[in-house]
């Protein structure tokens, strides 16, 4: 027995301390859980109960109204939430309101869009819809001129439903050209992680192999540029790692335009 030499009283004391500690932690956990429920609705408005006090001034209604106000905040929060109108998810489903079964995936870079593209491609074979993808470009342009927007809208509008079109591009409002809106879909990611992911993505060897095959005239990058890590880039204040409001970027550093649109206010 490894603890045979420990006196009986010491063993009892250790057991008592263990039980006391367990009880203390249980009480603390319960108290924290209680507080969490109380702060679930920090904007709780009790004005609705004031009307009950006014209406209960005659008779015994005042006491019962005061009882309701003095109930624990967590109770009131749950009670009020139960009184709220139940939300119907279908009211917010834009797909159900679509006039045309054309899906436009104007994909944000580095959010898992390539995996989603492959999924859409495989689903198109299984579910008999047409899959369209923008061709590889030497310089990816996501902000378009008015005429470019119109050309893109006409092209997507020409697709026979049901179909999917995939392209890196800022949001385009089809209604400005008197066309029905497609069903937009996109993905988001933590903005810092996304920017860092893009930084190393364009420095990957396979990325340049693919680009070189598509466009042989493109020059190879500077080795120092390839070896530069993101932390060094930020500390040195290099332009590609400096992010200021209103800056025009060509490295997909912005995310808002993909959901907001082509206007400068969306930058």
C-alpha cells in the first residue's frame, strides 16, 4: 500500500479538503451559470410591465404587477422571448423568391471556394443543371466598369435555367439593366486568416506552375519576394501588407465589395 504510512487523521483531512473543494467548485459553476442567464438579454425593456402597474392600481393588481417586475431578470428574459413573434426562416429565403433558377457564385477568394466549385460541378452532373465557370485570366479584375457590368449581366442572364455561374467578381445589381436577379451565394472567413492565406497562396510553387502554363510570357517572381514571410511584410510596412480605408487593391485584400457592389462606398 503506497499510502500506508500516512496517519489516519491526515487522510481524513485530505478527504475533507477534496470534498470541500468539489463543493466549492460546484457552487461557483452554478453561480456563473446563473449570471450567464441573467445577461442573455442586456437590453431588456421593462416598460411593458409599467402598463400593468397602471392598470392594476384599483384592486389587488399592483402587488401582482410588482411581483412580475421584481422577478429575476433571467426569468423575465425567458418570458419576454416566449412572447416574441416566432420567426419563419422561409421569410428570409431569397431562393424561394427567385424569378429565375440561375445560381451566381461570385466567390470570395480563399474561403474554400475551390472546394465549393468542385462540389457544384459534381452536383451539376447528378442533378442535371449546367455548370459555367469563368475562364482563367492573366489579371483577375473584380471591379468592373458600367459596360463590363452590363456585359456580365447579359451573359449570366443568357444561361438556360437551371444553371450555375462561378467567377471572382464584386456584386453586380442586375436590376439596373432591367434583368431579374440571379440567386447569389458566397462564403466568408475570418478576414485576417483569409488575407494571410492569400499571401502564402500566391507564393506557392504550384501556383506559379499553373500560371506559367496558362500564360508562358509571365515573368518568374523574385526569390526574395517568395521567401518573405507575412510577419516581416507587416513589420516593414510593405504596401501589399498595409491596409488603409479607401485603398484600391489588386490582391483581393477587401471582402466587402463581393457583397456590397462596385461603388466606391463599398471599398
